[in-house]
C-alpha cells in the first residue's frame, strides 16, 4: 500500500477535525461554486462520439459545444477496461481495470489534458465519471483480496447481475485511501473540475463526505454530482443529484399513463425530501436511458421538445446527452463501437436551435438560475390543472412565465391571474407579449414568456 500523500493527509486531518464541529457548520450543499447556477451539463461518450472514438477527434467539436452554450462537459469513464468477463468486443466503461491509467482506445493522458485545456479556454468545466463501487474482475487492485467483498466461500462478489465487475469492500481503510488518492490524481494530473459519481448510493456516505472535503482542499471549486436520489448524500458530500423519479414520471406522462398531477406530486416529494440547496439534475436522456430503455423519441414521442424545455425552467440543472442537440434517434451500442450521426457541416438541426435558445434563456435570466440564486417556482392556477402546468419564477426584475400542455390534444386554458404583459417577450421569436388571462395550446405545446 502506497503512503498517503502529504496533501491527502492534511485534507483527511481537516475532515477529522470538522466532524467535531458544532451543528451549525456550513454544509457542502450550501457552498456551490458560482459556475453551476446557470450551467447545462453535457454528457460525452467518447467511444461513440466520432468515427475515430478518440479524445483528439472529440476536441474538434468543442467550438460547436461552446456555441451551443454548454457549461459542463461530463466524460463517461476514461480508464482501462477489464478483459475478464468482458461484455462485447470493447467492454463496459464502468468495468475499470486501473483507476489512474487512460484507456488507449481513446488516446493518451496528454490527449485528454489537451481536451480539458481547450474546454477551459472555451469557458467550459470538465467532470469525470467516477466508479467507486466496483472494479473489473482483473483490476490491479485484486492483489489485495481484502479490498473486495466476498461470499461465504471466499468468492469475490459481483453487484447485481454485473458479471464483469467485482464489488469493493468499504470496511477496508487502505482501499478507501487508495480510492481517494486516485480521485485526487485526476484533479492534479488532468485538471478536471469535479466528478459524476456512479451508483453513489452503493458507496458509504461517510466516504463521499471525506472525499469531498479532501478534493475541496485540493481544488475549492470542485463540483460533485451523485447518480442517486438519496438526501443524505447531498447534506455534505454532493452538490447535485439525479431527479430519477421525476424523469420516470415524464416518461409516463408522455405515454398517457400520467398527468400534470404526476409531475407535481413527484416534484413536491423531492422538494420535501431534499435540502433547499441540493440541486436536482433533470434530463430526458442519458447513456443508460438511451442504450437500455430507448431514445427520448421512443419514450416521449412528440412530447420531446416540451419536456426538454421543462428541464430548463424548473429549479435545477439540465442535462444533454451527446447527440440530443441534433435529434439523434438511435440507441447507441454500449459494449461495441458505434457512431453518432452528426449533420453535415453547415447544416443546423432544429434541435440545435432549440437547445441554443433554451441554454441562452437560462443563462441570461437570473429567475431561472438554480436553487438559491434563482427564483422560486410559484404555480399560476388555471382551469385544467391536470392537463396544463402553469407557473412562474421571479428574481428581482427578472421573470419567466411558463405554460405547458401535457396532453396530446389542443386546449384553451384560462388563468386565475393575467400572465406576461408589459415588458415580456415570447420565447422562440422574442416578440413582445401582451397580458393574457387565457392561452390556446396545441397538443404538447408550451409557451414561455420572459422579462429581464
């Protein structure tokens, strides 16, 4: 076992001291770095992004993503992939053989650092997908058998039915230290700005709290996203979490299996469970949904633009999975090579235009900033609350009024108060809006009115 670095030791000592602080200690959830409040997260699947499937090929897309308005690039795991029990010809990104070795399929560490540098120069941050729950079944760590969970016969266990991975033992302090050192290595060596943590709820919360303290000692503006929906993770360790339940409710509503009450109830439960400053991440797709449950078009049909817009106006952070910005409508292979079909150079897809406008609206109107920096969501009562969701967000002189028809039929909705009016402009065309007490909406149509 390598000795813990001096920096890591200092960070762990600081954490130990903090555990004895009084109850009014400021939590991590109240210390979000400033660049998260208006940011869109963009998930990058390097293998499938280009024909080459390399860092260098992806780097050529950074100017396009800058123009789109992306704030944070989230890279799926980049490390070497195990060969024992490998799935498919290339294996799962989440079956990591060596935490501090770059998968040569994508290029070199120098290639990735070039991507990070160019992203930073383009005003974007970079976070790395981190798999702390398990390694591949031929990982370099397997020389330490007590770092793994074993059954009664001494066989190393695989979580769930994931036959290509081995579950780590968080009762082992040496393993915990090595995991933390590996995370810090990527911050030091590659200059990344945070982590998206895979199945974060499968790893003890106290490890994440310790890790976040150490990472913030190394880089104070680190950003932590949990692939989980467990409030205790966002008390001290994580800035943001997956709004999984809300995502599933969106899919249900799109299929006619739910209505606005389904969305409203999910949101209210989420708000009741989580601290006000914990940031929900909303999404219509991601790598799991795309590969295993279908594209957003399979799951949401004609409602895709409507739900995309919703993810931008709710208090939280929106996610784009690579290809969504060009209406890519195919399930990507997970264990084998595949390609996103990008439009020809100079051709602008209608979804590119939509996401550019949504991102620009969120960045330019503080009412839409996330959590305490933005405006509260206040419902505007209407005469068909199970079909139409109408609400507003206000921050100082900034306002956004939102009206969504979550049905496949045209409606005329009447409000208990006037909406829009003097100083407001309509989203999409930026034309001035008049005050209204009713609006006609086509199937799955939405209207946004904003004022700065």
